[in-house]
């Protein structure tokens, strides 16, 4: 943001969009009820979702009041702006509140000396190349984007981007856990992805690799049947040869792991019997 010289730490603004909605200015949280009307909160959310925290007046009207005539929609917009500024004024002076949420040349902007929106912070560091970086980044992902507004069209693009990024990071961590033979941790990561995207082939293969490495051939076959059904229903076609070849290799691994476990158990039993 481009701060004015008179700005102070009072207008350091933090917006939470992940896992819920929250606003903090100068370290002081604003209770949701201070915004009064729901539409005021919706307006602030709409602005905060934008990568530059600003949106033209006409786009706002088309998004939040598409069925109203321009004059009626504009009246609602000005009321919503008033309620947002009034909520801000519960923690900072009115003049600061007005400048933080400004309408200039038909563009409404959330303008602060320091503005951080958790959803955008999560996406900014989009190149975590190792598991440590991925784990740190996932700590920012406290939940889905604005759960209360799950079906609002203006949230969909960012929601999909965030979900995909979180899935990519979880897959990266899952692969790292497999490499380190931490089967339980790998299971958690792959199943987290499947909860969000049940047609992720990468997550299915990762989860089935966990079962294969455990030697759980029976459950692997059950999960494979479930996976094939889900993927076929989604695409209208059976999984391709590449997928089936990978699955065949996992079934072989599962058989070998089960045999090794049985041999190890038998050796332990024989040793125990000879000791007795």
C-alpha cells in the first residue's frame, strides 16, 4: 500500500479470511457485531479478497447489489461504507477510520500503512521447495476461505486457488513422510487432500502407497476399488494404463511387505520359543 506521511501504527490492519473472518487494527480486534449490518461485513470481505485491496464502484454494485437500480445500489453502498468506517472508529480515531476505507475516483480501497490479509500472505510464498517450508506455510492455512460465505460467487476464484495451493503443500509433505517411512504422518497428509479433492490421483496413489508399505494388501484392494469408482464417475472413463501400472506395482510391494512382516514375526516367535 502507499501510505501517507501522517499515518501511524494505529492503522496497521490485519484481516483474517482463512477459517473465519476477523479484523484487527493497531493490535485491537473489532468484534463482528460492531459492523452492524451483514452487508457491511460482506463489503469489507469483498475488498479484502482483491489482491490490491481495491475495487471499482461499478464492480461492487454488480457483485453485491446486482438486482437494484444504480441509484438504489449506490445508496446501499454508501450505507455499507459508513458502517465499516464506524466499526473501524471503535478502535482508531474517526479521521483514521475514514482514510483507511476510502472511496476516491469511484474506487473503494482498504488503504493502510501496513495491510496484511492472511489468504494473500499464504499465496505470496508460493514456492516452498522443501518440507520445512511447506509445513511453515501450512500453519498460515487455518481453514477454508470465509466458511460462512462458501457459496458466494465472488469467493470462488480465490477459494479454488487457496485449496489447490494447500493440496500441493500437503502432497509435498506426504511424499516427504513416505521417504522418511513415517507412514502415519503420510496417511494424514494424503487423506487431508482427499477430503478437499476426492478425485486427486496423486493423493490416492500416495495413500495407497502408505497401505502398500504397511503390507496391508486387503485394505489396499478395498481402497483401490473405491478409488476406481470415484475416478470413473468423475471422468466417465476408467483410470488409464499409467495409473493401473502404478497400482500393480503397489500391490506387489504390499505382498512383499506382508511376507517380510510374516517372516519377521516368525523369526521372533522361534527365537522366543528357543529361549524358553
